[in-house]
C-alpha cells in the first residue's frame, strides 16, 4: 500500500465510517479495512494517517486503535506453526519502529495511550534484542523533556517504559530474561532515580511555596507514580545492586509520600485519588521489599510500619480509597507473618488493630449494598470463596490470619468475643442491627482455615454445629425469601463453606428451603442457593463415596428443576453461571424419568437457541452444553428410546451453529454430534451422513480450535459407520486429514487419534493399499520431530497395528517403505522410548505388542538379532516393573503467556467424552502375558535365552523378571 493522497483519502473515509451509527456502513468500512490489512505497508500507512494533524482527531484516534490491533495480530506469529504470510514484513517493521516513539510523544493524550500500547506490543516481541535503539531513544527524549520540565512528554515516556518493563514481573526467571533485565538496569536505573529525585524536589518546592495549583502539581504526582511502578518491575526478580546502593534515596521519598498531606490536591476527590494511587504504589514497593529483600529492608521497617498504621487511621471508608487501604493492609499482613512479627506483640496492639482496622473494614458499607443490588456478578466475584480479587473485607481478615500465625490464642479470644458482641447487638434490635449479624457471619467464614488440597474447613472461633443451628438455620428457614437478602446470602455462603460439617440428616431437611431461595428476587441470593446445592452434591464421605445420592433429591426433583429453570428467567440472571452449573450437577446425580428428561431438554434447547444469537458468557455456555451432554448421556444410556426425541430437540440448534458459523459453539456442537452418533445403532441415519460429508471437507479443519472436537466426531463416525467409510473415496479423505494434522506441532496428537481409530475400526484388506503411505508420512515427520511425545504416539500406533493385524504385517509394511528400516526404528526409537509410555491401557498395549514381537517375529528371533531381542526384553521389564515416576522423563514445557481476549478455544465436554477402549480385553495382565509367552518360547528353544537375558538385562531387571516368573509359575528354561 503506497502512501499517497488516494491512500490517505481511502483510509480516512473508512475510519470515518467505522464511527457511523449505521450498522451497514460500519460493516462495509470494517470489511474494507480488513481486506486492506493484508497488503504490505498497511500498518505503516495507518500510522502515517495518525500523524496527519489536518485529519479530524476522532478519525486519527480510530486509526490509532486499528493500528494497535493490527500489530497485536500481525507483528509475530501466535503459534510456532502459524502461517507467516499474514505477518508484517521486516522492512515495514523497521520503518514503524523508526517513527512510533516520536509520534507517540507528540500525540494528544488519547492517541498517545493507544500508540503507547502499540509500542508495548512491539516491545514484547522485539525489545531489547531486535530493537536496540528503543531504550537509548526513550532515555534521550526523557532527558530533553526533563530539562524543559515537559511533564506531558516525561509521563508519556515513563508510561511506555512502565509497559515494556512489566514483563519482568510475570515471566519465568531465565538467563535470557535476566540478561534483558541487566541491560535495562544498566541503562535506565540511573535516569529513573534522577527524574524521581528531581520531581520530588519540584513537588516539595511547589507544595511549600503556597502558590501551587492542582494543575501544575498533578503531572508531577503522575510522574512519581509511574516511577514507582517501574521501580516495582525492575526490582521484582531480585534486588539489583544499583537499587541496593541507592536504597536510602528511594526509601526517604517513599516514606514522605505516606506521611505528608498535600492539601492542594486532597481538597478534591480526583486529587485524593491521584495521591492515593502514588501511596498505593509505594505500599506495593515496600511490600515487595518486605517479601523479597527483608534483610536489606529491615532498617526502614519500623518507620514504614508506623507510617502505614497512621495512614490507615486516616483512610475513609469510601470505595474510591479501597486500593490504598488494601495495599497498606497487605503490607502490615506481610510484616505480621515475617520474623519481625514482634511489632504486633506490644500490649493493646492486637485489640487496637481489631477495633481500628479490621472491624471497620469488614462491616458492610453503603457501596457494598449498592453493588449487591446493582451488579451481582461483580459482588459475587469479590465475595465468593477463592476469588483472587483483594477487597477491604478480605484483606482485613487476611491481616488477622497473618497475626494469628504467631499470636493465635490472642486473636481467637479477641475475635470470639467480638462475634458474640455483634450477635448480641443484632438480637437486641434485628431490624436496625442486621449488619452486625452479617459482620459476625463474615468473620467466621473468612477466618476459617482450609485444609491443604481439600474442601474441608475448620474454625476455632465458634462451635460450627451450634453456630449453624442458632445463627444460620433461622435465616434459611425464614419464610420471606426476599427479606434482608444480604443476611440470607451470608447464611447460604456459611452453609456452603461448612457443608462437610453439617450432617446429612440436617442438610436434607434444609433442601426444600434451599430450593425456595432459587426464586428469590435477589440475584446474589438465588446464585448462592444454586451454588450451595451444587457444592452439597459434591460432598464425599471418608471412604470416597458421595454423601448425597439420587434418592436424597428424588422427593424434591420436580420442584428443584422447575425453580432452577425459573431462576434463569429472573432479570439479569438469564445467563447465570451458578444456576446453570447447579442444573448440570443435579442432572449428573438424579434419576431421570421421561417427564424430567422431556422438560429439561425443552428448557435447555430453548436456552441454547437464545445464546446462539449472541454468545456472551463463556462459563455459562460451557455449563449449558455440559448439561445437555450429561442429560443425553444419562437418559439415552438408560433408555435408547429417548434418542429420536433428543435429536428432534437438538438438531435445530446444532444446525444453527453450523450454518451461521457460531464460532464459539462449533467445538461443542461437534462433541454433541459425536455423542449422538455413538448412541445410534448402525446403520447411521442419513441426516448424520450429511454431516459426515461436511466433516471430510478440508475447509472444516482450517480453524485450529475446532480440530479436537472434529477428531472426536470423526472417531465416532469411523467406529459406527466403517462400511460407509470405504465408499465414495472417504477413506482417502480421512487419511488426507490425518496427514495434515500429523504435520503440525499443535495437532499431531490429534492425527494419531484419527489413525488409531482407523486401525481399530477397519479390516486390514480395506486399509492395506494405504499402509505404506501412512508409514512414509510418519517417518518423514519423525525425521524433523524427534520429541518424546511424538515418539510415544508413534509407538502406541505401531503397537496397536501389531495387535490388530499381526507382527508380520507390521514388519513387512514398514520395510516396504525402505529395506530393513524396521530394525533401525526398533533400535533408535522403540527400545529406548518404551519406558516413557504412561497410562494403564497404553502400557498394557505397548508391553503386549513388544512381547509379541520378541516371541513371534522371525526378524527378532533370528540369530543375528540377539542384541535387539535382549534390549527389547530389558525395556519391556523396565516398563512393567518400575513405577511411572521412576522411568518417565517428561519434556519441560515453557508456558506461553499470551495476552489475548475472549477467543474461541476448544473446551472438552466431560460428559460427551470418548470412552477409552481397551483393544486387548482378552489379555488381563501384561506381566503374566510376558512371562507366559517367554516360557512357551523357551520351551521350544531350551537354553537359548537365559544367556541373552544375563548379558542384556541390567541386574534390577533380571531380578524383576525372575520374580515375575516365580509369581506366575512360568519358568524360562
């Protein structure tokens, strides 16, 4: 795309129309831009448009957003096997990098923020190795801006530096990362301190002069906040020498911001927020030093603890100050669990913390009530057990937990008294003092101790049974499900949390009350009721069996399902994930009658039709499809007469997903279709064979997120319609799909799944013409991909081929690709990697196949193959006699930490999963099969194999083999 007036005009018009209120105009403009984005220099042209000051700012801002998104998708491949044709060419990249910094610094704030994000996208992939000019350019511009006191530019540069340095916070510590960090520290640590101290001096002189205005001082505080965030990134991995040498300068300024008031800013809400953001950033920095550099930081600890304590005393309860309160309390929590916990040992300190910090922050505020009523999703995210969001309520309780690490009795006694005081206050006037009861329940729930690795919780604050009976049950049995909804939610949350402690007899009696709460007007209350029922159905007894089974819910099942589906009609709960998860769990436990099945499939398909129009909530959608899958599975396995009715209900929705290309739902649709195909008895109905044709089209396989589900569906067809597969060239198409899948690093495993099913499902005469082509494709891949995972998949396939079609067919067809290649495969891949096989069925399959090779195959029984025979037996004994953890070496996998929004990815439906089938049902024990086969073979050739075993098996394996022979009474002679 050349840069000329015509290009400028074209792009300007397109971006203008993307802002149009008319949907069709927007759609056409977006389509034109999408088409243009494939041309070389498109990104450069859009960046140049952003630089054209004569163009309207709204158009340039739209262009800046498009430029940022273009870079996100095309600067670097999303995966190792992605086609590189759509990527921005290197020449264009260099021109973009040459322009972007200068343009960003001169842009208006809104455009600057977009270009800063775009620069961060480039930096993530190229900085510093492929963009060595960036940091020197930023530092040079920073020094010029500092000399001119141009804080607009300073903050733009610091914002960019903050973004590109963030990788040091979340990436794994590797040598490459530490080298990048050293480069950044060597170049940026000193300029950062310089600007921080100069800005601090400016703030002091401006604040003390008396003539300061908020307009002049605001950019200075923003600059200091950005410096603090960069400090956090550069110090996150370890304490750098430069920062250790200059710790006093940093800490002096940090303390000042925690202890000094700035009236010129703090007389407005915006100003308070800005100062709070800086103080919160300081608290995060000192918390980082407390966690990671405690020894070096200890000289400053007392002053900071005192400063933070005083600061918390002055932080009001308004929600705009939550971030500062949370980070400040978090610092005190870190101190409480450190070796310096004696700071809390003084007389009266813990009671004072409880009275002045904990209780005020745990008590409900007006903002909490408003959130409860207006935004239930956000309220639950903050309140639910396990949420990773820091709230004042949670962090205040975490502080108490931290102090209790070393002062458990003092904290327990104090809080127990406080809980009784709150409950007495409620009892005196329940209508007025209901928040006191809520506070008491919250303290018990939040201070409960959870056992590692389990769902069981305990508390020393109250006797759970007594508290449940006297405090919780009255709320659950209240006939007004809509009265005091926050108390009801707290009671339901307590029941959920302590579900293991509540006896089955008591819980079952309360089931009707839980079911009533499913139709409460409050979204939080019916969500918590659904969650409570769902979690109760997961409770296990000590032996591992479920505490609640179908007979326990049968008396209420009709009204339970009715209320659950009615809850999905309540405003704002149309896609309530807690309700849908409960539906899924109940369907997994209940006895499903014809009536229940009919009503449920009607309600589920109705909801499916609604969400197909606009998929919004991926969690709700997953539980919806899982509910359909579990209903189909449990109902149809029990009574196949259900199948036609389910097909009639589901097919319209599945058809909509396929014809309208509802991307998010395609993997689910393919899995449900696979489930339905498997439930049918041959011959497969014509309606399914149409889908089979669609499945074999190469276009269906282009989207990577669909592949596992398509393979699952293809496997179902291969098993249920093997005769149809050998018609109309379908087998060639299936093998073409296998070849495409196996050639990609991200899908080769799926390719083996297809191949394994072909071998399991078809007669040898059908596949014989294709076998040599299959081996050729696999060995070609083996040349370039010698990973343990690929080799394991290959061994499993070769073993399956052998047990299905015999060792002679295996050896002969492999050698037909290249003379005597089977011996090379055996020595280089089969024997050394057999020990890496995992999984009961896979271990049995490969052990039996390997045993048959050494006991049946002439190529291994030949006198010239003695070494191969001995080493193969050694590998078989290793596989069968040693625990997996002692013999398996897994390849390390570095996680790919990608920044991505909501994308269509494959999520497996548990209830629609393929049953793992054992291809060797006639052989129960591979160990017995091994020694029985060896005994039978040695009886034919007495004295031949004992010397080979002595020579080629290591001592441990010789002993293990001897023990197996004794155990099964199968001597080798």
